[in-house]
């Protein structure tokens, strides 16, 4: 039996799951576009043009709404500044990683972020840290770890500290911080406003870095000097649009459910990117990837089941 109060709670959880589904597909598209676009463009350029495209699209959307661009005004700009800085750093490290190591390894290491969210959300957001939520995050992390370190199955753990591995691990810490700030902002600002300021501020940071490098070295970005192939611009377009839909879906999901619930759903990206890596780049899906992915899916299923029971949904 479903109580009257359980119905809206279940509806919110279902909608959060659907928005996360959009985010998962979009993040996979970002990985492909980032790897392909990174063949000719620097990481700064990718972030800059992705953000510029995002600003254009969001400005058009706001222009069609009552009040126009006046809707971007926020009384919580310090939080927007903090989120942009943290997410820029994490995104930079992540884009470096996708060009250096297999996509499954990037995503597996990135999935330590929900564990950090689960541990820190009670302190920064005042959310409940239940045994079921913490257990789901830990189980999902175990699955991700098995993907990254196959020796773990045989009792050996010697994770290689390559540049790509370190970049992916660093991005996880940054993304966890970004998730927490995003959840805090959803209490006062709508998703489009949060996205708008992220794009504007990230474009500003990337442009400032490229200008500083150009002035110091005299080496200007190829995309600024007309030396970029048309296909690369196509990948930049995919990166920009997928970036918007990914973060819009993520922000809407955080607005509908607790961060400790939403964050572990992101583990489903692992089996998805394993399929993408195998089909697009011929990356071998080893036994440890299959086992780790199965654990990740199980962790999410257990987390959702526990959440439904806790909210009185049958």
C-alpha cells in the first residue's frame, strides 16, 4: 500500500532517476567528445569553447522567458564562484585523464566522488547518513576499485600512479565538492541559473589562462588563430551540448532528492562507459570490469530499495 505522503515522494525519486539517466548518457558523450576534440585542442580550449557555447544557448533560453536575462541574478554569487572554480579544476583534470588512460579507468576512479559526497554531505548539507546510504556508496566504490585494479581480485593492490590515474583521482575530489555546492545552490537558485553562471565563470577562467599563456609565451590557441579542423569544431559542439544536458539533468536530480541518494546513481556510468569504450575504441572489457560493473549496479539497486522502504513505498 502506498500512503498519500509516499506518492509525491516516490514521484520525486522517479523523476530524479530519469534526470540522472539523461546526465549519464550525456557524460558518456562528453568523454568521447573530449577525447576526440583533445587530439587538436588543449584542455583550456575545450573548456573555453564548451562554456562559450553553453553561455550562448542559455542566454537564448533566458531571453525567451519573462524578465529575460534578469532571471540570472543571484543573491548567492560567492557559492557560484566557488562552484565554478572547483568544477573547472575537476573538469580540467578529467579531460586530461580521458586522453591518457582507458575510459573505464577514468570513470572508475572518478566514482570515488559519491563516497566523498556520502561522507561529507551530513556536515555540509545536514543530510542524514544512514547505514544503507553509506553501505551503497561503499559497495559502489568497491566495484569501481575492482575495475581500476584487477589485482584486487587476487588480493594484490598496486594501483599505478600514472599522470592519467592521478588526474582522474584529483577530478573525483573536485567533482565531490562541486556536487555538494550544487545541492546547496538548488535550495535557492533554479537549475538554469546555476548552469548559466557555471558556464560564464568557467569561460572567464579558461580565457584568462589562455591569455596569460599567450602573453607569456607568444603561443596562441589554434582555435583562436583559425588552425582548427571542422571536425574538431563538431566535437566541441557535442561537448558543449552534452555538457549542458548533463549538468541540467544532474542539477534537476539534486533538486528532487538528497545528494547521498543521487550521487550513487552516477555509478551506472561505469557499465555504460565500458560498453562505449569497447564499441568505439576497442578497449577490452576484462573480467574485472564485468565483475565491478555488476557490483556497481547491485549497489544502486540496494540503495534505491532501501530508500523506498524508508519512505513507506511498497
